[in-house]
C-alpha cells in the first residue's frame, strides 16, 4: 500500500490525504483525527476543486462547534464530517464515511509515499 502526502504549502508537507487499498482502485482519504487537521482537509478540498477533480460547487466548511465539524457541501446536499470520520475521494467524487464502514472496505497505507 502507498501513502500520499499532499503538499499544502511550499514550506510544510502534510499527510492529510493518503491512498488506501483495495487495489486496483485505491482511494485517497483524509482522516479527521483532531480539530487541527480540519484546516488541512479544507485546503485539500480546495486543491481538488481547482484541479477539476471535484465539481466546482463542492465546498468544505468548518463549524464552530466543540469539537468542530467539517461540512462537505455538494450537489446532493451537506454532509457532516464528524470527529474520527473519513473524507474519501473515489472515482465517484468526495464522500464521508464513518470509521467502521471505511475500515470494512479499505486498508491502511504503508510508509511508501506517492507524490502528486
């Protein structure tokens, strides 16, 4: 399995988005582990939109709740990204999965990195 490290700024490198198996169609996913990662996830979604990998109307916002919740908004509605959930980019676009559902389908990455 491979890990993808998304470069979010010229100065620092982040591993917010990783590739997960199963092969032959791995997905890229960001795991909301603590509130500090939400900003990186937001930047990742913005980069995906700018690269044309998701629709122009896809947005990601962050609530002021405690703990904060990410909100993925797409043409089908608004989808909360609660703590411990995964934001997954697959061939179908971005979607939110709870940890149980995610780990039933995908395997954790190894330490080998892919560059974008």
